C-alpha cells in the first residue's frame, strides 16, 4: 500500500495562517478592550479624515458590518463623524484623542508582530512571501472556473 502524503493547497495554507493571525490579533486586542476589526479601522483612518465609503473596501467589510463597527466605535468615543464639506451626502470619519491613543496601541501590536516574524525570516524569504501573496491576490481577482454565459441553457445576463 502506498503511503500518500496529502498536499496542502495554497488556499488552505492561506486560510489557516490568516485564522491563526486573526485569533492572535483578537486576543491582543481584547487586552485593550477592543477587537481586531476596531484596531484595523483605527489604523486606516487618516488624520485629515476618511470618507466612510472608502473605509469599507480598505477593511474588506460590507456596509452593514462597517456601519455596526463605526456605531460601536462612536459609542466608545474612538471616532467622530463630520459632514463631508466636499460631498453633502457623505461623512468623514476622524479619530478622537482617545481613538488616537487606541490607534497607537494597535500600531504597536502590528509592528511588534511584524518584527517578530521578520527576525525569523531572511530578506529573500520575505521578498518571496510578498511575491506569492501578490500573485494569489492578483489571480483571485480574475479567476473564474465556470463561465456562466458559456453553459448551455443559461439565459442569464
């Protein structure tokens, strides 16, 4: 009987790795009475204000989840919403002074984790990791296994 070694797929490695990183970030965030999502939002709000509409895509969040997150952050006095002077319908998100303190906590955790990983890898390994991640991101944006319009009997769009 042959001894089969199951090959881990790239997406399985990516998923399990991100799951571990996500759990670690949430564990660290809980020490600051926060969440990973809040920490990443704090890190993506610009000093000159960030339109709420551009925050969702940066965080990879749907509008309902983002709305819930922003409401929670506002209740905790981390952010304030100000009407966008360039777009009367939109709002700009600004960090409060408390939000800036919490952003510094988040930044510290992210930078510390990156330093720990960078110490364990060579510059070449890091370069290759980024190249592989860029390739996966690029291909996942254009990959399509089944093209619905070419399936007989499919009369959709």
